[in-house]
């Protein structure tokens, strides 16, 4: 039975075709399709934020090319086994039959093509090259940045699909954490001599949010005191988020995520409270905990059962039944799923609305893909909530959700070329409080001893709200109780009102009750993440200069600033507190001249 397309594509795409689409195209999908039809390129790179509907766009284009005999078959290349099956199911719904179990030999005549993985192409590139040479082929490269995961994968993709008649590359995150080139992606050299990927059509998170295609994301950050023992037997205590060496940041982070401490149970409890609030308006809303490893995933699932009284679905990457469990969870009304990596990208579980970022993976690509699991909107007004540790790099990613980045092929130059905006803050924080002995390798193995959790702040649309408070406090509950159905501007307005109310309330409290809040009188109701980032950079630069002038280590100076000026570590301090410390460093430096 034929499927009638419910929209007009172009004069070249008749209203009735042997294949259709899953429904009316969104404006960006139609615009991208119109551009493709007008230009008829051999290679086309479409960048669309996770949750925007790249699959529907790609399959509609495949339908057009098949119907007009531009191509005779389709090959979809996906990152994982689960995703290739997901592609085959989506294609079948609009009449395109893809074989997700293809391994070798001729394809059955009942199929219009195959769905394979990048790893599979890497093993047998010539098999796919021969298929492209024998019949005109459209190759859909889903999340094409994976073609650059290893040099061999990139070379295999190029070898396999170089003869293809048409190639459609898709990605929600058009950048990598390395400089491995991605096949079939065009790179354009800028005035600084650095080559960056060039997309043929881009639909970013900001545009999708304005169109109601994706949900607004509320990030809830938790700090706390961490204590661990190094391989050498030394016990170290630090506050999550404060300036420290890169290795110490990693150890403090891992201590927070240890299921034996109090940080992760408190955060899971808060996330479950948030999920309960969201389910008042979205009854089937689900939560996802992204874990670092399988042992942690199992331990988190046990904690969730203790907290909620219900079992969590556990998805492990090497488990043969992982795809089935994801599908079962997607179709159920169960509360929580705990997974290791495999659901960080591309897996479609639209009811996910609350997430816990319980992994130490800190690349912008992984963070964006992980958050992408929660932004898919089913109806206007849905909001997503993601809980994360107070790690400056993660706060940077969260504060720049709407920023569009391209894949940089060349390493930044030392002669004034552009630097990665995330690397600069990481470098400053690593230099701050740097130990003199540089014995970082011996400190890598460690034992988590104890941790606690402190509700730190809320990040939304590049702005920061909230104040430090213990789990279960009135301040924390105020943010956990945000309604699950709100338009983006309503979220902003509600956060502003709640913070203004909390600031007013804190000023009426006796000092003994307000010691956790540490709000100076000049604190502004709204401070953008960019403003805070610049202030922290300025403070760290001045502390570094004063280190050379005074001979004191970074950590000593930061601790002295906290003692004199009050307030939390600079990674958690407000704009007013940071400005006060900058003035104090300037005063000290002037006295020494």
C-alpha cells in the first residue's frame, strides 16, 4: 500500500510516492530538503541538534532519491548495533526496507538496502565498496564524527563509500575532541589558518528551542566536601569545584560518584524528587543515570531501588539484551534507567525528562550527546532537568548549550591562533593550587573515603541561579519543585522570581542560619555563565601574577582570599564575591611594589 506524503516537497517530488514520511515535515527539515533538491549535491552535511529529527529528514530524502531513480539502494551507517536496528525500524514505517542483520553477500530483493555499523564497515570496507560500484547507492552516515574515531575507521569509510552516487552525512555534534579528519566532510580554512568543518545546513539547539522542537534544559549542580586516599597513603580533602590540579579534580570527581559516599545517594534522591514533580504533568516521564562503568551502574541501580522502592532498568554496553531492555523501558512507564555510555548518543527514548550525569567523561561531544537524550520534545512546554557535579568544565558545557561549534581539523597555533574555549579554563584551574613536587602519576590510583552533597546552583539559558544549601533544604526544594510543563520564557521568569525571593529571605535570617548562603549585598539576580567565566579567568590570572611577586603558591593565595573576603571556593563563588577577591589581590600587589 502506498503512503501519501502530507506535505509538498518540490515539483520533482510528486504528492503521491511509493514511500512517504512519518508525518508532516518540520520547517527546518523542509528547508534542508528544498536546498538539497535545488542543488543536487553528491555530498551533503546536515547538522541538527539532538532531538530535532535528523532521521525523518534523511529517510524523506532517501524516499525522494529512490522514487526519482537517482539512486537504486540505500546504506545506513550507524555508531551502534542498537542504532542500526532503530534506523531499520524507522525506515520500515515509511516503506523503506533496510536489512539490519546484513553481513555479507547479495542483499535479498525484498530490501531497499542495509543498515550497518562503522565497526562493521571497518572490518569489510571492500564488501561495501563493491555494492556501491554495482548499484547507485545513497549512503547515510549517521553521527559521522564517529568515522574519525580511529584512523582505520576513517580510511575504511572513505574506501567503502568513495564510489557512492550520493552521501548524506548527519550529526548533532559537528566536532570532535581530536583533530582526526572526517571523511566526506568539507573543511574551510579561516583567516587564522585553521581548517573547520563546513555544514550545508545547520539547525542548532537555540533555533530548535525557539521553534518548540526541543525542550529547555535546567541544569542542577551539586558541590560538596570530598575526602580520598592516594596510592602513597596520603589523605586529601577538597571541595568539589574548587581550584586544584587536574589530577585532583579527577579524584574529587570520582570520589563524588563513588556509591559508598553520600554525594551520589543525595543527588539520586534529589533527582527522583524532581522526576516526581515532572510526572505530575508528564505521567510517563522517565529518568536516566549515565554511569562511568558497569560496577557503578549496578551500584546506582541498587541505590535507586532503596530510594524509590522500585527497580531500575540496567543497560550494559556488552550485554546482548541491551537493545531489548532499552525498547522495553521506552514503551513502559518505569521511573529509572541506568546505563553505561551506549544511551549517550542517538538512542530514542522520548519520555526521558530527568538525567544524572554520573560519569567522568568530560569531552564537549559526549556531554552534548548525553544531554541530547533529554531534549526531545513531544509537546510544547515540556522541560528537561539534568543533575551534575560542580566541575568547572561541565558547568562550561552547560552554560554554552546554544553555542554552535565546528570540527577543528588543525591544532591551535601558538602565534595568536584560536584556542579551544574549554581548554583555557581547564588550564587555569589546573595551574591554580598546583603542587610543587609534580608527582601526579603516583596520585592517580586512589581510594574514595567519604563525600557529602551541597545543592550549588541552577544553570539555565547561560544564566546561573540559586545558592548553596544542604540537600532537603527549603532552597533546594524550591528548585526541585519547578513545574514539568513550562515554556522557555516561563522557566526564566520563574527562576528569577525564586532566586529574588530566596535572596530576600536570606537577608532576613540570622548569620547562624545564613552561613551556607554567603550572599554579599551586591549580588545580582542574574549573572550569565560567560560573565562568571571571565571573572574567574581574571582572578586566576591575577593570582598567578601575584604568585610570582610574592613567592606564595596558588592554593595559599586562594585560601587567604577566602579567609579575608569570605565565601566559597572561586569555582562556586558569585560574581560579587569574585570581584571582591580581585580587588583584594590588586591591593596586595600594590603594597608590594
